[in-house]
């Protein structure tokens, strides 16, 4: 799920407060609310691999 601007940081904090441990927050200098390439895609793939046990 992708959220805009400060909403996503607040949502990440909210999820952590409810006990979701696999929450990460990354900000990138460019890309706006889109997935940043290539670093954002690499971070997304690494997160999925780590949380799905691959």
C-alpha cells in the first residue's frame, strides 16, 4: 500500500503502535508519492524477501 506524504509516516507509526513489527519507513529525495527507482524498488523487494522468508 502506498500513501502520500506525511500520511504514510503517520500510518507507519500507527501500525507500529498496534504491534505490527514489520513496518518500515523510507523517504527518497525524488519520486514524490511514487515508488522511487531503483532504490525504492530494491528496498521493496528486500522487505518482501525478508518478511516472506525467501
